[in-house]
C-alpha cells in the first residue's frame, strides 16, 4: 500500500470553511475551465483550515459539492470529507492500482491509479472516475459511484479504446460531462514509450452496459478534429462550444 499522504483545505475569505452551497463538480469549476466560482466570497486572505490523510498521492483536482470535498488518489481510492471540518464522511477503496514498475514508462510512483480529475453529475449525485487497474490484466476502468450512499459503486467497466495498449496509453486529462455523456481523454505517458494515440471515449451517463463512442486521432502530429457533441481539449477536458474537438499527438 502506498504511504499515507495528506490533503489540505484553505479558507480563501474571511469566513472560515467552505460555503455549504459550493459547487466545484468538474476540473477548474465549469465546462469553460474558468477556475472561478463567482458564487463564493471574494478572496481576501488564505489560511489552513484542515488536513486529512489519504492512502496515496493525489494528482486529480479535489471536487466540492455542497458540504463535501471529494478526493481521488493514485491508490484507486475515493474519499469524501466534511468541507468545513475535514472529518471523513466515507472512503471507497475501489481496486488495486498498478505498480509503477509494471509500466514501460511514466513518472508517477509508487503506483498508478486515478490520475485524472473525476467529474460529478450533480443532478444524479453520481461521481465518475477512471483509474488504472491490474486485473484481469492492466487496463483503465471507469467507475460510477453513488454520492448519496457513501460512494457505493453503481457500476464499472473497462474504458480503454478498442485496440489500445493501456500500458503505454495514459489517462491524465480531466473527465468532462456534457450532453449526458462522460468524456474520457487518452494520450501517452511521460517519456512517450510505445505506440499510442490520442483518443476521446464517450459513454452515456447512467448506462452500465459499457457502450462507447470512440474518436481516435490517426495523424502523427497535433491536430484538432470535430464531431457532433461539445468541444473538448483532452489535456484539460475543456468544453468550449457546440462541437467535440480533440487535440492529441500520435506516436508510431
């Protein structure tokens, strides 16, 4: 098991703690990735409110909905903490992560699990997360968990694009929710080992069948492409307009 680490919460106003109406359900707050929550008080100062131990490194941005802070770790764990006090509400250990030494390249250690920022469907109270797992073989798995039932797993299934090699494909871009689809971007790993491609995989919210919509970048250079959904940049999962665009590099 990975050595315990800590997450911290800061107050960014004169009022201690986070407002009970806070909603930061996706990377950088909103589909435009503005990084601003205009419903919260203006920044006047910053101070440490609380710290909490988790079971592995955290690369994903913590999310906030209502009175809960949600944290995902490289040990394939999901946590919920009280946003004001930092007390644990629940912990869902999903499945074992992949030891760094089992991959041909990459700079995340000692194991690779959930790297990307999850996304929360606030209408359904469901959090979607993707992690790298070892069984039955190394692959990326998508989980949907119920935020009203202590993170109970509603369903899960492999999310890798057909024919992709998950040992060289990285999944570090934030998940995006738009038009009742969860978008999952893929690229390479640190050091660019093996043959990988840029992909965006879309799955319908609430669909436990694992049916996927897949776009693969087939060129050998960075390019933008479009199909009918919303504009998404895999590096940040950024929704911008009325089309889905993927910018990625293919290694051959």
